[in-house]
């Protein structure tokens, strides 16, 4: 799978796993306000990366389904002509 853009260096699973860790750390508390803000910002960035990966995957799936639908329609037209 190709990356959704040149700036995204993390794969989906890596970003998701890091996001889960960020959320866990925020929920656990015990960090300073500055650390919490940094974690929140990192979480937002990771969520965007995951979103781009999912959007790309959805676009690829939609394109594949469209090609399959067009192929099936073409076969039905050929059958009707016979």
C-alpha cells in the first residue's frame, strides 16, 4: 500500500497503535499540563494520519467495486446481445 502523502511516514497500524498509547497516557493522568498538551497535539496528528490512510483505502475499495460493477455490466450486455 502506498502512503497517503509524502509527509506521512507512519503506516496505519503504527499510527493507530501510537494513538492508542497517547490516549491511554492521557486517560491515566499524572502528566503536566504541558505534557498533556503535547500528547493531545500528537494524538490529533496521529488521528489525521489514520484518517488519511482510511480515506485512501476507501477510495481504492470504491474504485475496485466500480471496476467490478462495470465488468459485470459489460458481461450482461454481451449476454443480452447473443
